[in-house]
């Protein structure tokens, strides 16, 4: 019997991640806001400031909490520059993890875990909050499960945003193992060529998805933010959507094995895939609101609300101030 294998799903794997603008040297630095003065520097593989500056030296205050942000596919540390400045405005330190987004995700999670351990060793951080978006959510979650690398001996928190914990639907064809011999090996080869070694981790049938692992005992809380991205649009022209922001469905983001942990707080936000974390023209106000409600981001003091609005307008080049609505400390 002749079997015809469709590679349409493979082609769409590339669309399973959000794309971002080219690097801009104008964004190689951030305003430190009210961050405490740094008293140590650190050079840690994979970790650096939340910019695309080639200088990856971290300058941090010891014995203080640190937020570590993990980008998604086709992303970079610079994608989180705005969020890093939002954190700095509220006096909260950040670092960003950069990795090869085509690599085996378990391998990347191990590298992240090693980096977190070294970060704690060099800064004696009192708490590390790990925040991952999209594919970065998968990496962040995996890094805090049953991997052989040691975890930092400090309080850990996890935040995942728009993570495809049930596998990427567009990669479904790659997960049909019975097709491998029928395609004479062309299917797995094509999957690898399009996405790299990670292709075996992002399908519904992979052990990475089917056996996500339990979070380590050091993790005190887990905030899982799912995004209802249906009918979302990233860019419009003349009243019609020319670039949608609907990357992962809620079904792709849900996984009972991930959500059943009693430390999990699950929140669903109606927002596009890029909209939720922001880009150069969209402020992540919905994410800011959730993070403040869940005490991940400090609330904004009433006397600083105007300054915060101005910061967001500058960071995200907003046209209208009323698009920015940070939550103040009165709730």
C-alpha cells in the first residue's frame, strides 16, 4: 500500500514560535530604576543582562532576590528588556537566560539549572524566580524537575507564560512514530532539519511532554499563565489583520500532569502570544496586572504611577497613555 506523508505540519513548526525584530544596539542597556547598587559581578554561561548587549556580565546586589527570564523560540534576552526595566522600576533584579532554541530541550533545561546554581553561589540570592515564555516555559519548568544537576539551595518560584505543555499541534505529524519507516526516514529527517534536535521534545507523543516530571521541593510556588490567543492580532493594516498573534491554543497549553501540583496557581488571560509579554509597540499591561496580583511584581506606589505610565510609553512607544493601566498599591 502506498502511503503519502504530508509535511505541512512540519513546515508550520517554524510558525509555532513567535518571530521578533532584528537586534538594535540602541537597546543594549536598561535604566536601573530604583535597583540597589550592585556589589558583585558574575560571568555565568547562558546568563546575562536582559539586553542583546554582547557584554554578558551581570552586575547584581548580593543576598537579594533575582528574577531569571527565559525567552521562547526565535527569541533573545533583548526581548525581555522592557520587562527587566519594569522590574527595575520596582526595585527588583533580573537576569536573562539565552540558549540555542534548536537544541534538545532537556539538555537546555540542564544548562539552565547549572546556571541557576552558579548564580546562587555567586550572589547568595535569597530567592530566585524563574519566568519562562512560550518554549522558554517548557525549559523553565523542566529545569526545576528531576534532573541530575544540583539545584540552588534557596527559595525558588516558577512562572510560565503561554507554554505548549501538551505539545505543539503543528508538530503532530512529527509525533506519529508509525510513519517513520513508511516515509523511509524522510519524516524524522525533515523534522530535524526544520527545528533541530528539539523536534523530539515538542510533539504530543514525546516523553518530554508525556512525562513532564514533578517540581522539586525547593519550589515554593508555581504560577501558570495560559493565554487565550483566539482571534488575537499582532499587526493590523487598514482595519484588517495582516499578522495574527494566535500561536498556541489553550488545548496546547493545558496539561493535567503539570497543573495537578498543589503549588500551582493557574490563571487564564485573553491575550495574544506576543501581546502578553509585550514588544516595541505593545505594553504587557495584562501580564503586569497578573504578576502584581500574584505578588511576583511589586505593586506600584500611588505617587509613582505617573512615572510608571511614562516609562511604559517610552519602552513600548505607545500612542495613547490610556493604554497603560498598572495596578497601584491600593489594589
